[in-house]
C-alpha cells in the first residue's frame, strides 16, 4: 500500500469519526481530501454518497455511488443505496441494481424486500411473493414489513403452504 493510499485510509477513518459526531460537513470535506489522494477508494466515495443522500443531495449521492461502483461493480452497499434513491423515479433501474446486490450477496434480506416492493408495485405478484419469501427467509424480523397480501408467501415456517396452494 503506497503512502497516498495509507493517508487516504487514515482520512477515511477520521471522516467516520466526524460523521459519528454528527459533523457531516467536516466528514464530507475529509472524504473529498481522501478521494483526492486515492480516487479508487470505494469506501470514501460510498460515504460521500451516504452524506449527500442524508443531506437530500440526490444528484451528488448518485454520482458518488456511481464512482464507488465503477471501482467495485458488486459493492452491495452502494448498489442498495443507489437503488433506494432511484426507486421512486426509475423502478426498473432500481430493480436491476437490487438484483446485482442480491447476486453479490444472496442473503441481502433488505435488498430482497425492496425488490419485492418494486415487483408488487409493477403487478408482478408471483415474483414479488418470491422476493418477500427470500427476504423473510434471510431475516425473519422483516416479516411485519411485508405487505399484508404477501405475508402468506413470507411465512417463516419451512412446512407452511400459501393459502390456495396444494402439496
């Protein structure tokens, strides 16, 4: 690891401390210094995206997540956060990002859950039911977040049968 990369990583750690102290402006400044030293630091780009997203700066957040994903196309946290930002206006693109996150981490329960919401909104009930089932299988605590009409498909019991189906 070269000196610039080490310094960038130290700045990243400092930015995380600043963020934990609710100094998002200071953290963003520090992260910009980190990516100035190491433009391939996906964690710094990702955290810049998180700060921008929290500050309601959608375009800046998307740009930062995109830079993190150019460095690591299967970076699940960036895929998920970008999908959440895109979901209201570009649900198909968001679904694609969530599918990439799930491919990288098949147990990404919240990615399955969010994909289920998108599929349900698109009237793709069978696919949504499957996504909700996988979400609850990965994390049973998500069951209350599954829409009522899909809960029968998201029963955590391995022997359960959805209403109306036969074995």
